[in-house]
């Protein structure tokens, strides 16, 4: 049988004053607990609720330069992407397929249009006919001028003959060799010959003008026929569809040997050497936008700068389409329809009060903010100004150095004072 160790135990008496020290410790602990409880009660009485600081984001009001900007989404598009159309009702003979790379001037399709081909043949026949008539008119003009000149020369010869006859009569009339009546007849014959010669010369001049006008008329008709022939030839040449730029076939709207109507789209050609970014801008920013505005485009390979080059005049689903053109060399590795984000730099406002942007801007229209002092967030009226992606301007209600709750105020439920637990 194993005996216990009770015979080895000894009762020790406490040292003097031990009871007093233990009593003092208990009293001190009780006083601390009472003070803590009092502080907590005071805080709870001054606030309507309590929220953990881990659920909030607090920022300090500072002074600096606010860059007004807007973050938008967009996609890479070709700056040059012409759509080719059929110029007339025709049958399409395709020479390329979707995705093919083509060079400027390369034949993409040939259109068959019997109507235009027949019209070209008629215009060419009319032109050749008028060309022959103009040549014949040249010959007729020369013949008529020759006949008119012949008559004028004949009349001139007759005049000279009458003049010589009169001169002979005058030389012998002084001595009375011829009768006076014969002398008068010779004189009248000369006057008659002069009149015929003068009229013949005038008739020859008029005949020359007449044939010249007739020739000019035929020449004008030939020129009109040449213009009509050129137009018909142009329309037939347009039946051969050629690439206006280097690029590749983006979309084919027709199939081979398909009959299409006039102005029907045939295909879209994409020029990847000149790419731009098409962005969707909320209509609230439209009044602040302008052509030439700077923009930063975020790409998978980094960022690139550009300028706003075009702005749509219409609003579609609260969005306005705009184009951003890259500055300098185009970034490498871009693809058609690639999704990107862009940052529009609207303006810079130096030396302003500002704070980090957060959900509090949208809460209650940005008219109130919760200012944090001594662990208590107090609902304070404020006035906001310009906003950017990351910051917002403070026009009133706050001062530099104030700390406000910029995120997490949805749990406050518009309470006037909120206690923040660390």
C-alpha cells in the first residue's frame, strides 16, 4: 500500500501586507474598467452607430493640380476602310477571297453589264460616224470656197476686160473715130463688171464663213460624241473593281457569279497601316470635348498618346462616338477591333483643394461627406467642383488636412455621426 505525502505538507503563513496589496490591485482594476466603460458609453451616446475601420477607405484633403479627365472604352479600327460598290446592275466575277492581302490597283472583281457594254458600242459608232462627217465637211468646205473664189476671179477678169475696152474707146473718142453711143456702152459695161466683181468677192467671203460655221458645227458634234464615248468608257472601266489602297479584304458582301443591283456593297477593304481608336464617350462629357484634345490609350504593350480627330454629331444610347488618332509612329502589334481603354485629358486646374475620388461622390449627389475626427465620422455638407478619374475638386465645406470617408459610406444609412472602430 502506497502512502500519500500529506505528512510532508506544511502550511505557510502569508507575508505581512499581502492582503493589502491584493486589495489595492483589485480596486485599481475595477476603476480602469469603470473608466473604460464610461468612455465607451460616452462615445456610443454621441454616435448613432459603429462601423469597423477595415470596411472604410479614408482620404485626406490636399491642395494641388487637378487634371480633369475621363476614362472611356474603345476599339481599334482602320482609319481607311473603304467599302466598294457596284456601279450598275451586273453579274459579279470575284477575283479575291475574304482575308486576302491586296495591293493598290489590284483587280478585285469584274462586273458584267450588257447594258453598259452595248451603250459603249453605240457611243463608239456614233463617234466614228461624226468623225467621218467632219472629214467630209472639210472637203465640202474646200470645194465651196474654191467655187466661190472661181466666180470672184471670173468677175474680176470680166471687169479688167471691160476696163481695157473702155480705155481703147477713150483713146480714139477724142478724134471722133467711134460713135459716142459705143463709148457710153463700153463705160456702162465697165461699171457692170465692177459691180459683179465686187459682189462676187463679197459672196466668196460669205461662202467661206458659211462653210466654216458648218464645219465648226460638225466639229462640236464630234466633241460631244467624244465626251459621251469617254463617259461610256469610264462606266465600263468601273466594272473592273480595283483596290484603292493597300490592305486586306475585310468583308465580302457577295458571292461569285451573283447578280447585284446598282450601288450594292461588294466588299470592304481594310488598310491596317493606318489605325485609329474609336471610343464611346458618355454624353455628359460631350460639352467639354473638342477636336485636338489629348488622349492616352492603354494598350497591352503599354500606352500611347493621341489626339481627338473626329466627334460624332449624334448621341446613341447615351454615348457619343469619337476617333483618336495616334501621334507619331503607330504602335506595333495592333489588331482590327481590339478592345482598349483611353483617358481623355480635358483640362488642368492648378492649386485647388481636392481629395481622392470614391463612391461618396455619387452618394447623395456629392452634397455630403463624412469628416473623421477623434474616431467619429460626422456628416458634413460639402460642395464639389470638377471631377477626374482619380480625384474630385472641393469648393466648400472642407479644408486642407481634413480626413473624409471616400468609400464604405453605404453602411452609414445617412446617420449624422458614426463611431469608427479600429
